[in-house]
C-alpha cells in the first residue's frame, strides 16, 4: 500500500498545507480518505484530478469534507463528459450536508449523478481491494477512525478524536498509524475533542504500531517542536510530522 498526504492542517488550512486529505493506493485502486479545504489542489499536484476510485469521509466537520463540494463541479462538467458516480463512504448525513453546501438558492441540489453514498457504521467492509474497518471515536459528532488492510499491511487513521480504546483497537499492530495531534500538553484543552502529541504517542505504544505519523496540528496555534518532543517521550518507534506530498510505502 502507499499513503500520500494531500493535506494535514488541523481545523483550518495552514500557510503551507490544506486541511486533511490522504490518498491510499493498492493494486492501482485509489481511496481518498477525507477531502478537506484546499486538498483538491494537492490532489492535482501529487496524483491527478480524476485519480480517485472512492472517497471515505471520517466525519462532517468542514475541515474534513468541504472539497467534496468543489469536486462536484470537476466531475459533473469534465470536458470529456460527466464522470460516472463515485462511491462515497461517509456518515449518514453526508448527502444532505454536501448538497446543501454545494446547493442552489432555495434548496439542496441533487448530487446523485456525481456521488453514490454508503452510510458508515462500525464494522468491516471491502472498498476495492482494501479491507476497511471503521469504529466510532471520541469526537463531538459522528466520527469514524479507520483501519485499512491490504495483503497483511495495515494503515490506521485516527480521524479527529480524543483518547479512546476504539482507537487503540483500530491501530493494533498497524505498520503506519496516522494520528491527530491537535493540542499541546499543558494548555487548557477542552475534553473529548482532540489529542496531544503525547496522547497520540501513548495510543501508538499501546497499539504496538510500527511507525507514528502525526497530523492535524494547527499551524497557527501549535508548535511542531513541542508536539514532536512530547510524542518522542511516549513512543520509542519512528515518528514523523506529515507534510503535503509525503509518501509512505508499506
Ligand atoms: Zn479536524
Ligand atoms: Zn472534527
């Protein structure tokens, strides 16, 4: 499998990174996981405008899904003609939310010509050649952490979450653990929302992952150096803070 980071800024776009979006590829199949603001730009730069076979949205906060609205235009009005509907795995409210955000003046517009939606619920299912497991994590709205397996290799993505056992289970033995680290230790952080670098690393240690990839830092408010230092104190394996364009082959 290959993971390509398209966007990784937490909560709102940063000066050098769009919001969350990650491309997972195996056997020529391309799953886009989250589609945050600005990531349609880096999709074109690091993959290709139409190089997507399915989309999975972990939750419907705007920093994880808004470019799914922009993408409607790109697919519906493609110069070669409209593209076939793309499968979108997302919380049950996704069709209404995306069409409302895209929509017409007085009512949401139909988008079933562009997307075919499948409502997420905890469990396992195939997406192309990928074996995907999702479970609810600790965030104020319906949010799914994701475990993606292919030929014995595993990538786990935390989505947005505070500490929870579901995340440890999803990440158990993962080769790559892409985990949010929005907060700094010591700050007056609200509960049940996000993780710090230390907490991300503690989940990585408990799940015995191979490599920890920290994401969803908030550039305007955070500190990469402090986040990394806190994580290194709680996980002995390799740790990266991800950047747009970074690729990881496992
Ligand atoms: Zn977020
Ligand atoms: Zn969120």
